[in-house]
């Protein structure tokens, strides 16, 4: 490749790619489960970049066909969007196979298929870096996917008034599982540390007792595994796994099972099995049990047996402390005035705070300058949308209001799904961001997982017309504006 390449934000030198890729992976952490990131995305190697028609084509090497295909099918869009955000220029990610390591692939693939039939074994996610798959023989115990993520621990969780109670209960549960608070039910809006606390509980338990069998999983995974078990007639294994083989189960985003009858039923029995044998259950949700629509009464009652703790958006001091702690951990130079500035604008979501810090760091390494107040102001320009009366909206706060109103997930807004139940909310979000920010179509497209400018244009026109002539659209837009 050439030694350097021109982007909208200036020159990028070849030597800067490792750093840019690292920043991209850190942004991806917000949308891709970390075990998947480690298994599939981290091992990719940067090959070359070329610029055509204002788009940077970034070529990366995968160690084998299997990985290349998997990444293409599952993560292409995420990676495009993250690269585009980090580099500030539309990016298209292309994956090719490193021919030198092509051979080991076949083995991984074949062995994997064998594993699937042999149910006595639990397969650890294939690590594309290593030539042979790692197989552990455990009596239905923990697989890599069920493990807590070791990056999330109590030590790097900043405690303030907004999360003090949830934190204290989480520590109590980790120190003395199934004693005082069983189940522990944590809830909050997105990005406030529920997942972090769940992993931290698991990690603390394992630190005290390395043999403890702790499972961390999302409710979505529970549902998917259940469907798979039903399909392949493996219900007895599924039940044995969740009812008998763990000492503690941490289930994230439990609201996902609401209204899915078979899943709720199965969860109910899993819960009873664990609870009656004095094993700890911790669940998180985006709202309290009584507000989870469609949740069966008997499941709701179970949640209310234990302790329910909420987390609210952190106060400014906590937000500053979180930023400083992240900067210190990642060795980022972050001046006090910048921390205060960022914390005073980004109020409702810690994930968003982290995102800005990562982007600033990428900017700093791109331009070779240190992070400064000027740079931070420039960065926030694209995401902070001044509202009426001195309030400020961010792209994320608008997206959150829309997802809340329509009861959909933020991933749906950024997805390519075209069913009306997500396309209408997506179009309304695009319209509102355009209305309040005057941002360009391209920038708006980027914040929806890399959508084309014509998509944004179409959305804005459609909603504008809808407000005039369609009661449903008009009422939805009004209700969302009230949520902001
Ligand atoms: P949730 O599950 O509530 O959506 P997460 O636990 O995923 O939120 O948190 C989003 C990000 O913010 C994570 O990277 C997490 O480490 C970080 N975070 C949230 N709260 C805190 C906190 N109090 N201290 C440090 N980091 C935090
Ligand atoms: Mg979470």
C-alpha cells in the first residue's frame, strides 16, 4: 500500500492503522458481544487501503475462509459503520483470506461439525487464531460464551449516588450468593452499567472460588438456545444445563423473554430449580418487573421475591470520574477541562460518554495532536443537537426516545430490517435528527449503521408528508418530541 492516504480529515499514515483498528474494535465493543469480538474480529489483520470516489476501501486478512465468511455474514455492517465513525470518512471494509494459514481451516470446520453431534462435550467458540479447536470436557458446565467477561469488574465500576444501591446489592450478592437477595433484579435505561455489574458479580464469585460454576448469558441467548433445543430434540440437555449445572446464573436483558410463552415457561422452571436449591439468580432489565409488558404474572411475582434495584443516569461528578477512569485505564491523555465539558453535555448514557472518548482518541492519533477542548467541541458538534430553551439532544437521545416509544431495540433502528414495525420508527428518528440538527444526510446515515443518503432523504420526505396527512405518524412524532 502507499505510505499514506488522504481522507476527509487529512492524511493517514500506514503506521497509524494499528491504532485506528484498535479504536474501531473498541467502538465495536458497544454493538458486538465481546466473546464474538475476540473470536472473530480481533484476529483480522490489516492489509491495505485505497481511496476511490471518496470511499476508503479497507482490506483485511482473515486467517481462513470460515472466519472470512462468518465476519462477512455477521459483522460487515457493524465494521463499516465503526470504521466510518473512527476515520470520519465513508469506509467499506473488505475481507480476504490469508492464503498461508488456509489449511488449518478445514480442520476447524470439520471438527466443529463433529462436536455438534457429540453432546457430552461443550465446544469453546473456535478461536480462529489457533489452528486447532479447543475442546473442554465438562459435565455440561460453562462454555466460553457463558463466561463472565473479565474486563468488567467492580474495581473499574465508578460508584456515585445514581448507582450506589445497585452496586452495593451486587457486591452483597457476589460476596454471599443466595443468602440475602435472591433473585437480584437490576434495571435501568440503556448504557448505565447493568451488564457491567452482572459480569462483575460473576467475576468476583469466580475470584473467591475458581471452581464456582457461573453462567452469564443474555435472555436472547436463552431464547435462541431453547429454540435450537426444541428443534433438535435436545430439551433434556437444555434443561440439564440450565437447571442443574450452574451455581449461579446471570441473565441480561430479561425483558426479551416477555410475551414468548415457551421461553417464559422454561425460564420459570429454571428459576424455580435454582431458587429452591439455594442458587443465586441475577437478572437485568430495561424496566422494573411491573412495567414489562406481556410478562406472565407468576414470573413477575418471582422477580419481586428478591431485591429490585435501579440505576439512574449518573450525576456530573460521576460522569467526570467515569471519563477519567476510562482515560487512565486506556492511557489516554484527557485534560480536566475536556472531561468536564464532555460530562456536562453527555448526560444520560455512559456508553455514549465512552464512545466520544474513543473517537477523540482516534482523532488525536490521526492528527498527531493531543486531545483538546477545541477538538472536543468540534466532535460534539456532530452529536449534540441544541434543543429549545438551552436543552441539548444528542443523536442517541433521539434514537432512545424513538425506541422507547415504539418498544424496539436500538439495534433495530440501525439494522437493515424493512418491516414496518422498525422502518417507520427508523424514519421518524431520521426525520427528527435532521429537523433538530441540520446534520448532513451522510452523517445521519452513519448514525444508523451506515445508511445511504437517499434513504435519509426518503425518510425525511415521507415523515414530513405523514405529519400532514397521517394521524398515526403525527401522533407518534408528537409523543416522541414530548419524551425528549
Ligand atoms: P447497560 O447494560 O446498562 O446497557 P453497560 O453495562 O453495557 O450498560 O454499560 C455501558 C458502558 O458503560 C460499559 O462499557 C460500562 O463499562 C460503562 N459503565 C457504565 N456504568 C459505569 C460506571 N459506573 N463506571 C464505569 N463504567 C461504567
Ligand atoms: Mg446491557
